[in-house]
């Protein structure tokens, strides 16, 4: 900080001689310490904002959750209430799993560092035994359950107590493991991409899995001469329908809307940056999205249960709602510190 210099003119007139002024003896200086400035009050661990109106005209009871580096935010759209819970940053730069249950949210790093659980309306607390290790975690098939990584298995555990409910064997060192959009998990192994549920393993495709959703998978399959086409697969019946579009597997995985009509996907710009867009799975028509997403990944996209909105965090950190009919984005007035992650709690 630059020093402030003050020039004081003393006795520069001609009325008489100028006598030197001695500095006071340091030992005579006051010894009473100066009064301390009041310190700022610590931020409350939980802050609630009531807007007095609903957000986006939502009347159903589903909720949107967001996670930043130092906060978990619960957005009750129908009630117009936003609850922000302060949390300590994770002591790792590894990927983080963010799973929301009926009454709490779980945050867990892939590294062996402490994670935490945020119960509704309460401060963050340590994860229960069984959930406190490292590795990926994903929503389970029933409310209040979560998949966590074990030794050559995925273990279904209770979010409240961490107790095991089910085990599904998966190959060790499995890459590309992620949630399947309906309470199961998907991963790539020898022979293709597989879905794992408490009923066991099921191969989805020998090609690439481009997007997941509760009612549809979007795959890219190739014949013996490597002519490739995208297909929408009905999860309930296994029926496959070709999608009239040219798609690539060299982008982050996308999400299919719950109604199975639209997929939120990524394409690469010339500089290699993934940018989002919407794809009509019936017509193959694409629609640009009116917001830049950061980071560009499926962790940063989530559909509302009624498929009316696609939520994401922009490169500014603001949470935005995208209208799939137009691609237009509406900011919700909530910002997340980087990196942002989103999740939805069904009503």
C-alpha cells in the first residue's frame, strides 16, 4: 500500500526565528492499545429467501437443487423460497457426486476426503458410515437410496443410515460410469455399454451411449462397415427407432427429457469447445440453447419432471431455465460458485 505523505509548513513567516521541534521520547508514548474495530459477524450457515411468488409459474411440488464450491441451494419453485446452506469446500479437486433424496442432499468426492450431507433446513453434517468413503455416487432406484462405488461392485445404500441394500457386480476399473436417469447406473465394459439395476446387468448397445433419460436411451450404433446411425431406444420395451440426425460420440453425454421427446446434447465448436443444443428425437431438428454452459457436462444439466424446463448453470454461475420449445433461457436469480452442479427432487 503506498504511504501517504503530508507536508506541514511550520513558522515560515519572517516574524521570528524558527526553533527546532523535538520528537517526543518513545518511552513517553501512550501504552494503551487502540480500540479494536468491530469484526464482521460470521455469515449464517442457513439463509432463507422468500420471494412471495412462484418461479416460472410452477405449481407442482418438485424442487431444484444446486451445489457450488461452498454452498448447497434448495429452490422450492412453487413456494418461491430459496434456502442456501453454507458448507466447507471439499479438500480435493477430484470430480464430486451430488445426490438429492427426499429430505437431504449428499455431497461426496471421488477422493478419500470428508464429504457431507445437508438435511433439509439443517446445517451440513458428516456423511454416515458407508457413505463416507471415496468414489462415485448416484441416485438409487427408490427414494432415499444411493449407489456408491465398492470393490468391483456398486452398492445400493440408504442415504440416512448408509446401510447396504443391494450389490451389483461391475468390472474393475470401469470407465464412463454414470447415472442412467432412472435410478440405475450405466458403464462401458468389454462388449459395449451396460445398464446395472438390482435386477442385474443389461447391455444397452455395442456402440456409444449418447444420452440417458427415464424413458429413452439415445445411442450411436454402427454396422460391419462402420456406417453409424443414432437410435432412440424405449427403455420399457427395448424398441429401437432411428433418429434422422448426424451425431457424434466425441462429446459429453447428454440427457433425454422425461417425456422422451427431446434430448439436451453437446456439439463441438471449431475451437473444440462443447456447446449445448436441443434435439427433437422424432424429427431430428436441432435448436440452439440461449446460454453458455460451464462446465459443459451432464452434471450441469437437469430436466424438470414434467419436461417443461431444462436447467443449467451459465458461465456466469447463474442458474438458468431453458424453454425446450424456443431455446430461450430465463435466469432464476440464483448464482452458484464454480463448479456448479444441479439435481431435481421429484414432487
